[in-house]
C-alpha cells in the first residue's frame, strides 16, 4: 500500500471506526474472525472460522452520514442478499447461505453470511479447464430459471475458481429478482429481468472470449458477443460518475493520483492480488 494514502474516514466506511467483531455466533455456533477482506462505504467483509467450516460475513452499512441514520440501508442490503441465497439454495456453484448471525445474544440484521469457498478470483490470464465455463454457464442459467439476474458478472472477482477447479458465483448484493409466478409485480419488472439476464450472458461471453475463445460458439453464445445498446447507454452515465468518484477519493487522500483502490486499506484490489498469490 502506498504510504502516502490515508485510511478511509469513518464516513466512507460501512462500520465507521469499528471493524467486524472478533467473534460472532452463526446459527447457534461460535465463529472466530480470521481476516478482513475489505471495508468500503457499503460493507465490511470478513472471514470467520467455525468448528466445521469457514464463512464469509458481510457487515452492511450502519455508519450515519451527516447525522442521518443508514441502518435501514444495511438491513435492506442484508435481507435481499440473504433472500437470494435462500432462493438459490441447492444450485451447484453457489455457496450455502447462513441463517442467523448474532453478537451478545442480539441478531445482527445488517449482516449476511455464506459458507467460505476455498479458491481464488478468476484471473485476467487464468488457465481454466475445459469444463469451467460450461459449468459456469449452467450455474447462471439455473440462477435465471429461478427468477434472478446476477447483474454483477462484469467483475471477474465475483467468479471464483475453486481449489477443486470448479466455478463459483459469490456476492448477490445487487442481484435482481422477479419471479414469473408473482401475483404482484412492479411495472416492467419482467422486462427489466430479461434485459439484466441478457446482460449477464453478455458479460459471461466477454470473459469466455478472453480466456477460452474456442468455447464461445460451442456454448451457443455467439449472439451475446456484441455489446448491447443498453450497456453502452449505461456506460455513458456510469463511466463519468466512476471517474468523478475516483478523483474525489484521490483529492481527500484516500487514494493516490491513479485513483485505483489497490492503494486503500483493506482494498478489494489488494485482497484480490493477495488471494491470487496464495493460490499460486
């Protein structure tokens, strides 16, 4: 980490000046904290060890902003991700979710957890086996069949290469749900689901084109190889916003002049690189 970069101010940390607790109770069993993966504005993510397995716990935001509470945001994010793990239970390649996370006999409503998957994030030049992307496509199709769009598949770090060589999907914080048999739906929810599911397949195809271009046609994904209009439209807004955000964080000293988060304390890029080194 660049020594000239300052730790994030409390306002830009999900738990303010606090870190995830050293010990929590998950579904009635005590787990001890092993490591903190990252701590940003939205959540602090940490690994915990129990007697039978490890878990990844995401402590969503509770830190106030300008005196205004954000606890409802943390509860909302935790509830929707816990719902996703519940609805997607049983799909190979998706870690089982945990039910109740508590501290000092009090349920932490802003926290969601799932079983830890030994492995590392998909690398930019990863050499995967012949079955990796066919399995990942099957996982994604199973997610879609249950009324979900993953939404965040453009990030390689959300695709794990397990120690067993198999693919896993993690982080359903911004996934979108619209069950076809729901009686009450928001207007255009079905159309939104189809658009986001198409975007999922486009981003998956993009990863396959980079790492296993020979499999694009084999998997019937040729139609998803071109960037759709709605992603181009989204980036017209998203790219300037991201650039402005990076400049702001650099200006206050949280990031260096490059604007990359790899220089932050408990940064996502730093965790990604360190995890890859451990897996090598």
